[in-house]
C-alpha cells in the first residue's frame, strides 16, 4: 500500500483495505497498561506500513505536515529524542527540541505552566521524557495537545516496548507462545514494565531475571515468571532482552559489584552459546559492553540491537500519526 | 453582662459523656461558659436547643492538625483552620509545630497562643518541637516551651532518627509531664518513598514507602517509652505491624498509645492509579490488609485516639509531578463523617460511645487537659451530632483555605450539626 496517498478520512492506513477491527481513539500514549491487544496490533501494523518509508528515495510522508511537535526532555536522553525527532520529520512535522536545562523548569516554573505555554504556541504533539512517574499522564490530562510518553520515571516507556515487540514480531512472525526473558534491573526499569504489558497482552511467556533486590515479587501478579537463575533458562528462550545496568543507581546497594552482576546475569559468550540458534538478543541501549552483555555477543548475528533502533523510528512514526489523527481527526 | 451570656441548654438529646459513663436521653446546660451541674436552675433567657433525635457530646478534640501559621498562611491560617474545625464538630485542635519558623521557641508559642486568642473560634492548643528546628539534631528548649504553653512535644512531619537524642528528649520531657507524640518513620528504610511499597508502587513506578519503615519506629518507641517511662503517642498509624507492636507494648503496661486518621481506613494504595496528588500523604495509603488490622486495633482498644492530620496545601503546590508534590490532605471537615460512616455504620468496629470517647476524654487524658467531659464546671464545650444524617462532601464549601481532599463528592452518613465553645455557638448546620 502507498501510505503517502490521501485516503478516506477515518480509515487507518495500516489496515489497507481490510475492515479495521479496532479504531485508534487515543489522543495520548502514556503507557501500554491500558491498551487492548487489538490496539497494540494496530500500532504494530501501522508501524510496518511506515517502515517502508525509511527505505524510499524520499523518506517523507505528509501525515503531520503543518503540525508542530515539541520534544520536551526534562530528563536527558539522546537516542530517544533523536528517534522521535527523525520520526516527526519523516512525517513532515515541524519539530522543536526542549531540554530541562534550556527550559523555565530550572527557573522554578512548574511543569504545568511550561506545558500550557507550549500549548499557547499551538503545539500539536508533545513528546515528554521526565524523571517523575506519572508526568506524561499529568500533562495528558491538562492539555489539548497529544502527549506521547518517552519515558516517565520508573513507570513506562511505551514506544521502546512497542519497538521491542515490533522487532520480535518481524523476526519471529508473531508474539504468542514465545518465551521472552527480561534480564536485569527490573525495579527501576520503565522499559521492563512496558515490555511486560505489551508481551503478555500479545500472548508471550515472560520471565523476569535478575538479582532479588532488583526484581520485585509483586510483578508476578501481572502474569510473569520470576527467576534468579539465568543459566537454567537459557536453552528455552526465544528472546533475551538485556536491560542496562544503571551505573547512576550504584549509590544504593542493590548488588555487591558489577563483576558479581556479570558473573550471575551477564550474557557472556559461554551463556550465549547455550541459547537456541535463533534466539534473539535484544537491548534497549545504551549498552554497557562487558557488563550486562559481552561485546562480541552484542555484535553477533543473533543480536538485533541495531534493528531495534531502526524499528524505533517506524514505531514512533506510527504512534505520532495515530495520536495526532485521533485528536485532530486528520487521518491519511 | 446578663447572667445567661455564654449559656445554652441542649434539650432532650442522647447525651454521651464517656468520661462519666453517661449515655442517656437528657439535657445539658452550659451556664456562663461552663457545664452546669444536674438540676441547676435554667435562667429563662437561655437559648434552648431541641436535640431530639440528636447526640450531645463533650466538645470533640482533634489531636493532630496543621494550621500552617506562622509562615505558611497561603495554605491555612489559624482563623480559617479553626473555622474548618468548628464546621467539623471540633471545639479543640492541637496544632503541630512544623511551621515556618517551627514552633521551637517560647516566642513562637506565644505568637501562636496570642493569634489563636484573637482570631480562632475554637481552642487552639500548640505543641512544641522536640528538637531544634525539627531538625532531629539537638533538643528543643523544652522547659521554655512548657512555660509558654505547649500541651505536648512532637517533631511531626519528621522523626528523630538518633535514638540517643530521642531517649534524652523523652527523659527531659518527663520532668515537665509532657507527652511526646511521634511521627514514626525510619528514614533509611523509607528513603524517597512516596507511596505504600507493594503491587501498586511497583506497577506505577513510584518509590515505595514500606510498612516496616513505620513499624520499626513504633517498636523503637515502645522500647524507649519503657526505658524512660515517658508516654509516647504514635501519630497517624498506617501499618498492620504497628498495631501489633502497639498492642503487645500496651499489654505489658508500656505507656505507648496510637491514633489513626480516616484516610488510612477509607482508601487503599490502589487509589494512586491516576497519580492524583490528593491521595498523597505521609504515611501513605496502604493495602486492604493494613486497613483490616487498623480496624481490629480500633475495635479491641489498641488504638485509642482518632485524629485528622489536617494538612492543607495550595492547589498550585499539589498540581505538580506526583513525586514532587507535598504530602497531606485536608481532614477537619470530613474526619467525623468518615469515621462515623466507616467505623460505626459500615464496619461496626465500634459503637458511637467508643467513637466519642476516642475524640474526647482519651485525647484529653493523654495530654492532661481539663477537657473532653461534661462534668460539672468543666469548660462548656459541646458538640451536637446527627449520626444518621446523610450528606455529600463538597470541597468548595470548605472553610479551609485549601482544597486538597480526595473525598470530594463522597456520600457520608453522620456529621456534627452544632459546635459550641464555652457556651458560644461557633458553628451550626
């Protein structure tokens, strides 16, 4: 299908001529916890359609032409911001980047006031990265603009989980029935939470692996397994998703040393050799070579770490498009 | 002055006066600001209030409120907090010292006492800080505070972490007969916690405040109350283990007591799902099993006092990211309705008599106040209740300067309908 062609007003581009089974009605994407499996699939299908745009001679579609997108990053990030920026530009939006140091937040202005000012400038979409859980929802409830969560504290990072899920689906042909391990600092990881929601809703078996200090037992209530024995799991995994060991949290003692972490939970070459041949190795980045993942394993053929980055663009295009269209009624 | 100024006759009400084991239909006469003895002659011009179908009790006491003055008068003033107290049925409020500056010197106590005398429509009794500046490092001038009129000592909002300092402050306070009230929170366990540590904190990604962070200090207090003999009152208990530890200590005769606030039995941590900061308080809302333990503690007499922890904050202060918002909610105008509704009507943990006891003679005895009774010649403070009255909480109708309540729109059964301080009607429905 040709996504650049204008289509009837309410039809989702991703579903082509098929009757849409679900309509996207959300102006915001603050998390995946409340999404239905059908909504998740709709985003992934839309992303698949947008992915082809990146390989064309002209890498742009007019889906957000004349729209203003603000990348509002109150917590530092490079790759997520760049990915959203590029995604927005491929949709022909005008993009403004704002960071905390460049905003009035450092002068004592509240998040609410800063956001209202952005709205007064007629921003259509605000992409928010913030260190406080719930910050995206806070803005979404107060603004007419679409709000897309680019990570809020230890809560959710929905587009990261969508790109993870997209990558798995593309490689494996589906999600249901796969055994996915998420390894590392689950307690502080917004990626882990969003991954859990996306993968379990789509029927995967999810096992959380890590030191007992960083894998909260309460998460078992979400229908996932909890393990502290990575070695026992290796042969049965279809996907292993390694989370970054967050050096900035080392001021609190959650495990004795990086060396012991690697010895217990690092994907070393020896461990990688015990994985199934077609097991995917994933990482949300930025990676710590030699800590949670061996350098050669990160560069090996089963690693899809850079595909994740590429797919992130398509997924973010889909999310920006869907949320903007649900708000404005301007469907392709 | 006529003989009947500050006088009022409550007729035909159900008089509940737990201090005197009285629970019977009858009259209560306040004459010249004091309770008249039974059989006293009623002057002809005294206002008569028909209390048929209503309950007449000693004026209710809230042992735990934040009136925010000096220094935080955008949130609340002594005058507005007192009006909210009157509308909630309270004739006496005990205000916390975590103001700006804190109430840690005789001059600030004097300022509060004078301001209350001039502007408050109910009794406002100040507490003094236990440590200088509520910083938990040096003992506050406890003797000077006592002399200036504080009724108890507390670092409420904070908790002295240094056990040795706590021990010495307790020993020193004993010399003045002052009760110490403690906000039980272990800082190293609680850290940056903003909500109950459990399933919901994990899913919402908010830093957890484990129940053990309270229980550990309750146990510390049990040990230090036993060691020093100074009574310690544990404020706003929220955790099941705290109730168990308090029960055990009291059974051994340790001078330890505890209070609960209505939000800790009305709401669970599941309320935090929308990140609404009106559900953020310290200690935090916990899970249902903790609520059940608190109810059991009330029912079996382990918990002896009910209070609000009335903590007004401006809307703009609360309307920020969840982890950055201040802790605390309004309480004075909703606490009686919530406790009547939950403790007496819905869960039947206690009867009306016990509820009145927990709001009158129990707090009065804890602090050694000549209040909370209808004994002859006691101060003429009276609250009239309609325990069956159904009403809806409306935050816009609040007398407080602030609006931070999670109970807006709640339908409750039971409330005060008249509040009388020293024979003067300060509020009526």
